C-alpha cells in the first residue's frame, strides 16, 4: 500500500502530522444552518476535514417493529433502528450546500457511504475520499465499489476480528486502490479508555503494511493524543457545537474548544516524536556546565595526596569527569590547589 497520499491537497502518511477529521454524524440536529456552523467550527479548530454520513433510514435498515430492530442497551436504548436513523441521517438535498460551504471555507468535506447509491451520489459531488464505517467493514461488496472509484479509502475496525480486517483490506487491494488508512476503533458509545488497546493500532500498521490511525469514541482528548504519540496517521473524533444542545451523538462528541485543544495537543505530540537522536540539544548546551565533575573541596598543598576528604564529585561540571575519581585518588598534587578549584590532569604529578 502507499505510505503517503493526499486528500484535498493535504498529505497523509508516515512522518506527516496527523490528519484530523471532525465527524459530524447526526449532530446537525436536523438543521442545515447548524450543519454549516459545525463546518465553520471545525475549520476554526484547525482540523483538516469534516466527515458526514450519506444514507437514509431506508438504505441502512427497514422500518420494522421486530425485536431484533430494537436497541436494548447503551446510549440509544429503547429506540427502533429505523427511527434512530431517520433522525440521525444527513438529508441528501443538503449535501451540495455542505460541500460548497466547505470549499468556500477551504476545509475538506467527505462522507461515509452506506450503500452503492450513496457512492454514486457522492461521486456526482466529486467527494475526495470515502470512509467505511465500522459496522460496514464486513460489507465487502460495498468496500470494493468504493475502492473502485480510485479515491482514498479510510476504514474503521470497530467490532471486527483480525480476519475480517484482513478481508476488508484485501477487498481494497483487489480493486487496485493503494490509498488506504485503517483506523483502530472501539465501537462503544462512549467507549472506555481502558478498552482502547492502542498498541493494536501499531499492530495493524505493521501486520497489514498499511497506514493506521484511530477513530475514537471516548470522552476527552487523552486517547487520541496518545494515539498520535504512537504514530497515528489519522485521528477521527465526533464534533458538536454544544453537548447541552443534545443530538444522537452529542454525549461522546467534542465541543469546538475541545477540538481546538485536540489539534494543538496532537501537533505537540507529533512534534515530540521526532527521530532517534542522542546529540546534545540546543536547550541543553548552557546546562552542560552544571553537570557533576571533580573538585577540590579543601585546600591541597603541593606534594600532598588527593583523598576522599579533599576531592569530591560535585556540581558544576568544569573539572575532570567523575569517572576518573578512582584514578586520581592517591595521586600527588603538582601545585597548590585551593578549595573550589576544578580538578585537571596538569594539577597532578
């Protein structure tokens, strides 16, 4: 797979700053103007992209009262799947306005398609990439159809076994598409940071030879920042204008200032990774003088022996290195050495 590629003119890849995606999902609360304000807020927070979701209740499920269509636990307990998706979906007739608004604001917008008709629709809007959601990772025909567009593919792994992840990656490769990022993900809403197991993200990158990152549903920014410190190429996190406003995903979404904090902290974490380097750093140069070294801690007359009573390893660092302590013990002073003098070889016989 390619180890770097572009989405909307931004390079994603090893060594690059993390590509941060603000997931709008259903936090538009069925208000187009709010959706556009979320795009503005994401831009102001410094993220590279906003992601939406392209489906209707009818393309993702069916209107059915059967027990298996009822959500029994978690954030949406008691709700029917069709009803939930009817509320959460982003109306298709909003999409052009949202893409146009994002272009005007110079921020990338792309989407998660949930069936082939959504991909066809998004192709007409010239979507620059496609995100395969965790729950769709096992829909290999959908993945192949998206990958066949040649657009970059980002996939989340929540709920998936290692074999299922392998099959999804192979579906992209079989389509001849080499531009792929695989996001480690825990599909709990919200998820517990203790379940994050971020080392899995690194294992995905190494085991499948792909770029990897994190799609995170935990509270706060600690988990994604930790992922950046482990080398994440992409971070995805939900955004809302205010959790107090409610909405299907608001409980585990970041508000704009929090998103800004995430961007800043991620940049710092990425910068801190640096490279393997044992050389003296610029900020250390002036502090060399305060390392330990060998000093006379009592006056030593010419011809006297150096002993534990008159020589010690102390700060500052202008004398012989402490590693020579045993070598100088018992040697004879070649000159008078006053207390507080850094020791040097020419002082000794």
